[in-house]
C-alpha cells in the first residue's frame, strides 16, 4: 500500500507559505531533503490554489533552475502525475495533470491501493484536512521556518479551523543549517 505524505512549510507561528518568504532559507541540505521527498513519490495531489501556483512556475523551470542539492527536481515534478482537487477549474494545462472534482477521499484511497511509490500532498489546507478525517494520511512533515509573520489574504494557518485532526506522534526531527526544522508526525490511528 502506498503512503500519503503531507509536506507543508510554516512559520514559527503556523502561517503556511504562499512561497514568498522561503527563499532566504534555501540551502543544499534543504534542497537534498526536498529532492529525496519528491523522488520517493510518484504522484502529487494538490488543491486548486497550489496547482495554480505550481503550474505558473514549474513548467518553465529546467534542470538549470534546480535549487542547490536538488538536481532533477524540475524534470521530476513536471513529468509525474498530478491530481488536482477542484470543483471550479475547467481545464488543466500542466503536463500530466488530472482533475478530481468529487469524492476526494475515495479517489485517494483507490490511489493508495495501487502499486507505486508515495503520494505527496504539498500544503495542509482543506484537502489535507479531508484526507486526515478519512484516515488516509500516513505522515505529516511540517517544515518550520525560523520567522514569525502575519496572516495575509494569500496565506492561512496550518490546518486552519480543523478541530477533528487525530493525535499526531512525532517520529523524526531534522534540522538544517539554514534554521529550518522538519517535524515528521504520524497520525495515531487509535486516537
């Protein structure tokens, strides 16, 4: 069975990244970790907002644009299947993208039963919340960046308004020279 891994960037005060404040923390260590996470997966699941942000940037990136330590990321993310959860998008223009309009939990549960590597979900918004509610998330990796920022209209807090998330057990801590700490949690299925 494949695992679903949620990977999310946050500030110390739990604000998720719209990607504008992460750039000062790019390092070879961070790049290698992000690369390994991506290469251990063979499918991406994302919501409309993440898709639109990624689709505006990644199709134009090449191997020459990869971060230090992250060789091959642009080619990998552009070629792998991307499953986009949206009821409003009409067309997907990014290579190998597939639309999921309804029954998200059922679609992801079916993907988990297929042969393959991990299924990676960037961000911890409504889709991650739905998958957590249905017991489909196997791991949550929270990339805590050493800064505090306010919530803007483009950003949200980690699992905002979620009151029914299962207990999470810390299984790994990874610190990078840039100051980022990745906290890896697994849901306690019995909670």
